[in-house]
């Protein structure tokens, strides 16, 4: 890609927006009021705003390899804190995708250097669900199922946070687990049972 083309694309995008609304950027600069916190994968094929059909200002976005929510990662924890406590989003979405390179790498026995501690979080998901996953003989189906289970476990990690627990108590915030199917372009709702998960984790993870 010619990097200079990016700036040409930007100029055209600016002009297209101004042709529709002369105050577009003035209004955009006045602040944000998103209703959704979206935690997704950094994969270049997955664009959060496009697949949800939302405009700038409607979703607060955080992306990392394999849409992880480890409690030791200050980046994702800070994003959750800011989105929930300050932006007061009403929905937290964890969105994975089939054919995720991070999930695939975690399924393989290979030393990947600096990626090892990050992928260990996904391998922990496999360990937790190894009976179900090892019972799936088709490797591609096992891979897709691990993508789904990883989303589920990251939703649980979101629910474990004090910010989300307080926001649920105070205003009924909800957590959703989705998977993006790259083959079809469709979003799949895993129908995470927020109340059931909350009930199961609160005995140990209640923070206030």
C-alpha cells in the first residue's frame, strides 16, 4: 500500500462528510456518548464499526489479539473503567471471530516468544473446557468452538470487574458475547446468560 494514498483517502472522506453536513466535525469534536463498549480482536479483517453498522461516537472500541480480557492487562482494564464509570455505556460486547489467528496459535504446541504469556490465557480456556473440546474430532469445528468458549470466558472476566458489578447494580448494564463469521459476514449472538454468570461468580468474585 502506498502510504501517501491514505492521506488522499482522508481528504476525500473529509469532503464527503462535509458535503452531507457542514458541521459534521464541529459536532464530532464536542464529545462522545457511546452506548456500547466493544472489545474485539485486532485482526485486520474485522472492522468493529462496519460490522455493527454504527457511526463514530456510538461505540467505544478496544481491540487486542483474540479479544482477551485478562485482569492483569492494564490497557483493557482501563478501557472498561473509563467506558463504564465515565462514559456510562449500557452494553459491553466481547466479539470474537472464526478463523482467529490468536486462537489457532493457542491450539498449537509452539514457542512463540513474547506471545506466549498472552496465548496462555487462551490455553487456559482450552484447559477449562478440554473435555468438551477434545471430544470434537473435526479440527475446524474444535477451533470454532474454542473461539466461542473464549468469548464466553472473556465475558465472565468482564463480569468479574468491580466497575461492571456496580454498574449492573446501579443501572442494569448488560454483557454480550458475539462471534463474527468471516465466511458469511454475519454476527452470531452466543446469548450469554448475564444473570446466571453473575450468580455463579458472585460468591467468589463479589467486590462490594
